C-alpha cells in the first residue's frame, strides 16, 4: 500500500515555551503563611479570587424543586432514592441517595457527597449498580462503587450525576453504546462554557454547593458533619468543593492530587474539565488543598498512577508539603493522612478506613 505521509524529522512545538511561562508566572498567590493570622489573611483573599476564576459569580440561583422519582432497596439494609434537583434555572441534577438503616439510639446519621469521576457512567458506578454490565466492568476495574461502600459503613451517600455524565450527557454523547454510556461530555461543555466566561470546574462546584443546599433543606441528616468523597474527576470536585465551601466538614480525595505542571501541562491530553483559565498563574493544587485545613482530610495516591506525571509520587509529595504546612499552622497534623497504595489509577476502600481514623466521630 502506498505510503501517503512522510516522516517528519523535527517538530517545532511550543510546549517548552509553555513550561517556561509556567515557571515564570505560575503560583503568584500560593500559600506562604507561617502563622494562623497570615493563613487567615491569605485565605480571605484567595477564596474570592478562586471563585472568580471558576466563574461562580456567573451561576444563577433558583429553587431546588426536588422530586423523588423512585425509592427502592439497593441491598438489604440500604434504601436507594433517586432525586432530581434544579441547580440552575432549567438545569437539573439526578442524584442517587443511599440511605443505610439507622442504628438504635443513634443520633442524626452522617452523610457525604460522593461525586463521580470519568469512565464510570456517572452515578451508576458510584452507587454500585453492578446489575448493569458496563457499570460492573468499571466497578471491577476502578473499585468505583465508593458511594455504596460509604453506605455499608452507615454513612448516607449522595451520588450525583455530574454535568456531562450519566443522565446529564450532552447530545454528542447520548448514545447507548458502552463508550457513550460510560463516558462524559466534559469537552463539549468546555467548548460551550469557556467562550461565555464559564468553566466546567465551576459548574461542577456550583452543582455540589446546590446539593449541600438540598441536604440543608431536607434537614434529615447531621448538618454539622457533612463529608465529600471522590475518585479521579470526583477527586477534582471534592478538592474544589471542600476548599471553597466550609459546610464540608471532612474530605477524601483519591486519584487527583499532584502538581499542575507535570500532570496537566505536560500531560496535556487530559479532560477539559481540569483546565481553568488563569488558574496556574495564581496557585498550584497544593494551595487549593491547603484551604481545607484544619478539617479532616485524606488524600489517596497510587504509586503507579500515570496521572502523577513522569516524576510519579515526587510530584504528589511536593504538593502535599504545602497542605502539611497549613495543617501544622493549626497543630492539626493528625487530621491529615496520605494513603499510598500500589498499582495504577484506582480507588481503594482504605481511604474510608483512613478518614474514620482521622475523624473519629464517623466511627
């Protein structure tokens, strides 16, 4: 067969230039505090900036108008509700809520948001609907049913469809084939949102804030001890929500904690939901994580996770050092735990066990 291309001997790329710009202009507003006073001053200035970069000020509030569509037994001792809430005018979010049996003499049940990551069909994997063949495969591959794992520990788990996932896929990805069903239309969202001054990460964060509003409005579970747990893209959402909304009392971030340069600039084929215009000029990921201090926080990393970048865990530990510094300021080092597992990009239930150790009220 005739060769219809030629071999290019040298490519003239701009990545090296972008890396130089990152080094020159990056992290101008990172966490450099040494005292509580300096930390609180930095936090007071950086949170409004980050909210502005996410374009949260462009999101529009509305009534939640919750509708309970179904209520079934997910497995013995756990009820699964499907609730639809309105997060913006004419924008709706389906949520599976896994409600374990309440123990005798137990006070209000603990609850946690469990946002989904990529390649798991949204809430279907997180809530453990393994009767769906494609979902079962993703649960086996990534241990993706962490919402169900939480419910089995007695914690109410709210598992939403993130924008672009599950029942919220945009038209380009609404097919019934497995790739479409398990995939997400994040890039389509980004192409629509960014020219309008919006960001996908901002929409994710806003929707989880509205889910917190729903938890408060429902007023059925412990409002003083709400968690957020997420893997991969769900870790992205957990990071942003816990950093920017103090209603999150504890957090577990799995498979999403590393330096931006190695993991999102050099590995620039990642999903568009990761990218926020001008973000890298101001902070790195460790600075965002530092905003969670001194609340209980577990960060889970897999040693062989390709998303850590070419330097592997070194890229993770550099960012973790920033977070540790914030926790030291509060003498709260015992509230931060780094759970390192072997293997590639995957959730491990040890993260739930770890957060129960650093947040003993969950036990």
